[in-house]
C-alpha cells in the first residue's frame, strides 16, 4: 500500500513535469493575436458581436463564440505580462492530466509500463496543440464531460452527471464551437446503451431506466445550456455550418483531414492502432459503448487533425479497463524516477524559451512601421498576417476568423492570392491601395511585374506594394 502511495505521488510529479516540459515547447500561432486583441477590446468596451478589426467587413455580425476565453486571456496578460501564455498553457495541461489521474489512479498503478507509454502518446499528440487558444479549455470540458457520463454509466445512482449542464454554459461561452459535444455525447450514451447483446468479443449492456432518464434529461438541459450565451440559439447551429463549409475545410491547415502524405500524421494513426490492438488482445470483453466512442473519436480525428486530442481524451477513460495487471513490477518505480529526471532536465534546458518569446511570427518591426506610417485604407494582406496586423492596430482585409469571412470575401482572397479565376477583376473590385504579400504566393509575381504597383519594401519572406497612383 505504501509503495502504491509513493508511486501515485511520483505519477503526480511526473504529470507536473510533463506539463512544464510541454509549455517550454509553446509556439505562438497567428490566431493568438486577434484573440488577445479581442479580449482587450471587450475588457475596455464590452462584448463584441460585430467586427471592429477589418476595413472590409467592419460592423458585420461576428459569431464571437470564444469571447469569455479572450477576456480571460487578456486578464492573464494584465496579471502576468508576457508570461501569460505559459501560465494559461501550464494550468490547462496540468489540470487535464490531473483529471486523468483522478479517474485512473488505480488503473495507472496496475501496469506502469503501459501508463508510461500512454504518457508518451499524450506528449506526442498534445504538443501540436500547445497554443494560447480556447481549444485547451475544450479539452478540459470534454474530459470532465466524459468523466461525468461514465460515472453515471458505472453507477445508476450517481448524481454528478447533473453538473454537466452547468459546465456546458461555461463551455458555450469559452469555446462555443465545441460545446455541442456535451449533448452529442449524452446522445451516444443513450443510443449505445439501447442494445443488449453478446457477439464474439463484443458485449453490450442495456442502460437501466434510471440511467436512460438521467442521460435524456441532462441531454435536453445541455441543449438549453448552450443557448445561454450572447448569441443565443445560433450557437447550436454554428458548429454544423462550419463543418459544411468546404472552403474552410480545404484551405485551413488545422481543419484538413488526416493524410498519409504528412509524416507527423502517422503519430495519430499509430495511436489509433495502439487502441485497437489493446482492445483486440485484451482478455476482457469489449464494451459496446467503449467501441462506439472509439469509432466516434476516430471518425472526428480522420475527418480533421484538430480532433485527435478528443480521441485521446475519450480513450483515457476507457483503455485502462482493458490492460492487465502486471504481476512483476520490478524496476518500474525506478523507471518513473528516471523519466521524471529526464523531463526536469528537458525543462531546464529549454527554460530560455520563457525569456526569448517575441510576440511576432511573420511581421518584423519595419513592416509594421511602414504600414502604420502610410496608414492604408484598403490593405490587402495574407490570411496568416491578419492576426499580427490586428495586434498592431492595423485594419485588415482578412484574418484567422475564417468563419466570419467565408460568406463575404474568403473565396475572393484565395482567388487573388493564387491568381485564380477573375483575379484581375477582383483586384479592381476591392480597389486595394496597399498589398502585404507572401513571396511564395503567385500574387507577389503579378504585383512585381505590374506597372500599376510599386515595391516599397522587400525582405526574405514578404513584400509591400503600393498602388502607383496614390
């Protein structure tokens, strides 16, 4: 018993060190900049429902489904300065690991080697998502949701599940685009729990009447809870509109489907294969509900790489039920100590990242100064540059809020930047006075060899053109 307590304590320490090691790998992405600027604006002026950052879609309706996260992020910036991104990331990741540990504290101990493999998979998958963005909150909300749903599944008298609608209210305001998972998962539990059979290795157990009642009531309450936000009923439909937008799904990297042509996508396939093999070779019967959830999570991950972490979270509440207890536990405690020391060394070695962080990705100071000085009225900018321009109080043509622009100018932006379809007519339509373009895009060469535009700045990656008549 004492050994188990010591090992559990070491696992908590290991979770802490894993979280530290992950945040030193933190990378800013372009969406951070408009998130923090939106948070600053709302902190000072009130909640945004219309755009204020683009010269083209200014005052158009904006589905600001992450408004509460943005205000919180700005509040952390006030409190912790430039370190706010690390504070947010660490708290989110460590909290997630503690939820897993709370649920699996006995299962973790019965087979430490597999537990360490699971930690490694967590490291490899979640490192892609270490950004100051609201999806880290969604990971926490999803983990708590699965925890509550399985708590009722294992004990029909459990009452914790009634906390889920309250959680959903926060989810709908921190990251509304993912909050539909709360009622969808209730529905999955209801449907999967409607079967009672045993076929080969798969076994289904029908829910009791009490469980049906609880899941159904909580599902309905979650649907109403999602509507408790500044956009009301629109939040329920918002995720489905996004998932049907082929332009966004095709052109935004994080929305693309998992591919065999990208080497780092193989990590996701390996993770899926690991789960399948554990279920197949386990001595335990495969619970039908567990299998349905695995298929659901795998479908989301294959459809879009941004969802693989959802599968990891779901399987963290399932997979250890199929792992056998290891009889000979010799050496595993020492192994945890060694890994913990390695994580600490990794953290200390990369500690310089805390002080070296710069809140810029694509745009250097000279680029910003030139644009601010000339103060263009109709600037054309690349999609990835939009966040940094907003961060520097420069009105944009487009930025990372693709859901806002998709019904106005997103397709036109793609056609202009890639010189497709009627790009000349589109340039004339918008009457741009300045262009801030990436030199890897065809639009750069069109502007460079067109007498209508003058090159006023050129560095290794980008260029600024000015309309000659101005």
